[in-house]
C-alpha cells in the first residue's frame, strides 16, 4: 500500500469526520441556546426538566449515548428499525454538544450585568431587541474562549463514531491496522492537527475582531 | 391636575415592605430632589416610576392620563410604550460597552423608529430603505444632544475609553434621546471620583427647562439645594417631609429631617 493511496483513503474518512463535525455544530449551537433559555426559565417545572436532562447527558459517556441512540429504539420497541449509522451518531452528538454549549451560553448570559437589560428596558426596547441588540454580542465576546475549547474537543470526539462502525478517519486507519499496516494510525494525527490549527486561527481572528471594546 | 401625579405607591419584596404609600405631584419644568438615608426605598421608588419594578399598590398619571395602575395588568408591549415618556439615569451608568457614545444615543431612536414602521405594516425592504434616512437624522439629533452634554469631540469613543464623568454624561444624553417628559436620576454622581462630580452636576443643572420635569435622588445636598424646586425627605418607606427647597433646607422643624441634614453640615 503506497503513501498516496493511504493518504487518499484517510482523506475520505476525514470527509466523514468533517461532515459529522459540521453538522453537529450546525444543529447543536441553536439547540444549545434553546436549552440555555429553558434552564433559565422562570417556569420552575420546565427549568427542572431541562436541568435534569442536561445532568444526564453531561453525566454519561458520549460513547454510551451513541450506542443508546443506535441500538436503543430497536431494543425498547419491537418492530422499530435502527436509524442509519451516521444519523444515529449525529443525533447523539447534537444532543450531547447542545447540552455542553447550553451551559456555556447560560454562564455567558447570566454574567452580563442586569443593568444592561434594565438600561434597554427604560429605553423602550422589548425583550427580543434587548437580547439581539445589547446582550448577544457581549455574550459572544465572553464565550469565545470556552466555546473554542469545546469545539476543538468535538473535532476529536468524532472518532467515537467508529463504535457503531461509521467510517470516519480513525476507523479507516484501524482497518489498515487489521491488515498489518500500523503507520496510517499515527498519520491521522496530521489531519487532526491541521484542522485544529485552522480552527485555532479562526477563533483567534474572532477574538481579535471582538476586542474593539472592553467591558 | 398636576403634570405628574404619583399616588399611594406601595412596593414590597416578599415580606419586606419597602414603600408604604408615596404621594407627590410634579409640574412640567420642575426639579424634585429626593433625599434620605440609605435603604429607605429611594431607588425602589424611581424604579417603580420607570416600571423596572411594578408597584404593588398605587397609580401614576402623566400629562392628564393614567399611565399606570397597580390594579391593571400590563403587557410588555404596553410597558415599553410608556417607558418612552420616562427616562432613567443609573448610578452605575449602564452604557452599552460595544457601542460608541454616538451609537449609545442613537440606539433607542433607531429602535423606536423601526418599531413604528413595523406597526404601520411596512414591508421589510421598504422599511430598511426608509430606515437609512431616519438613521441619518437620528445621528444628527444624537450629535446635538452629545454637544449639549459637552461631548461632541468624543462621539466615536467607546465607553471604556471615557472617564466616569464622561460616561455618565453619555448616559444622560442617551436618556434624553427619546425626549422623555420625566427624567429620573438615581444618585448620578455617587459612583464618580469627587473631582468628576462637578461636570455631571453642571450638565444636569443645564437640562432644567420648561419642557421637562426631573426627579433626582441624591446625597449631594449642596447640589439639591441649588437645583431643586421641591424636596422630598424619605424615611422608612414614607415621605417624612415634602416642601419647597427653602422649607426643607432652611425652615424644617421635623426632628428626623433636621437629624438627617445635620449629618451633612460642614
Ligand atoms: N429586588 C429586591 N428584592 C428584595 N429586596 C430589595 C430589592 N430591591 C431593593 N430591596 C430592598 O429594599 C430596601 C430599599 O432599597 P433601595 O435600594 O430602594 O434603597 P435606597 O433608599 O435607594 O438606598 P441607597 O441610598 O443605599 O441607594 C432595601 O432594604 C433593599 O434591600
Ligand atoms: Mg439607591
């Protein structure tokens, strides 16, 4: 097996990795915001349900959640088929990451001084306008660092998809190992490092963009 | 009927009764100072007048119209509307850090204009087009207010680039943007270094005009004496004594008032 073939096959696996990464982000960010609002709700029962849910998701391994989403429905209910593997992984990832993001959002929103929304209220802004025009950017500025941490973790967590045989990059490398080829496994690190490097530069750029003001 | 009529305002937080029935009148052009020791409910009263707190009992009428009654329920939208007529300057400024001085002042103007266009059911693109011109007008108007508070050369500065006194003057300009009928100040200089209070107090004094009524909670007795037409001395959630500036500061016989003012005698 020559270098080029391995590189291309790993790249194919890495495309799956990137798809999982991108789609997870796309859905878990808005879902996380909704969960954050649920956790801050003044309606006690809703708050309790949301907080319990977040506790369960953050309190159990992501690998277990992937397995549960894939096999769970078929085991619990007769006659229900299994989700396609990729969809199952994605659902588990979206839920898991939405919960982690929600806690970062909640922390960020609650850290904004109350005086900010009060100033908005006495100026006749409604709740939606206060959030979108006053609070949101301040929250984003506060959470860039913890979010970049979490998002970089997500890049590497995608490798858990192989537990239900989704062929992301690490699975491809593992299959090489089974055929007696060890080095591709270590070669995957390059892919991760390059991608995380790009993300780091991107977050640095966002942070710099938001440094035009101080609190 | 007086311009502003505050009647029987009560407010409690849980079991803690903070306001126990506040009544007063204020005419257009008048300045009212509210003095009293800490924890007496002065801030709470201002917050009730600005609807940041909802009074448990009482009514408020402005310009011959009842704008608030504790017996009624108000939607957010209704509260937002009446908030346009009453401004508040906070002790801690609460400027929006991501906006320049100018943007802090234009924000409410732009939002208000956009709300009005929405209410006239003007479509999205048409609205964006109209807003372009309105925003330009708003910038010119905001500049004129910032000029009034002596900050025309600082309009593009962010709050973090301004001194405390300058920040509070931007906050005053922001509160003036919607042309409120009543402007309230909650200890506007108590977060400032002593050498910066003068510039803020001077600006407030200059705002006094026949168009606007002002309510100022303050511990600056000298300033209160100079600027006020009326003074309320609050004690224990009630108005202990109310009168003209002269009546309170020169002729009061009330032992509580005298004891309080005694603390400030040099
Ligand atoms: N949101 C709240 N919840 C519970 N208690 C409150 C709340 N806001 C104010 N209080 C209480 O109400 C009382 C009056 O507070 P307020 O801030 O109105 O006093 P103040 O006269 O403005 O005092 P200061 O001169 O120190 O500013 C205090 O005992 C305070 O603890
Ligand atoms: Mg106070």
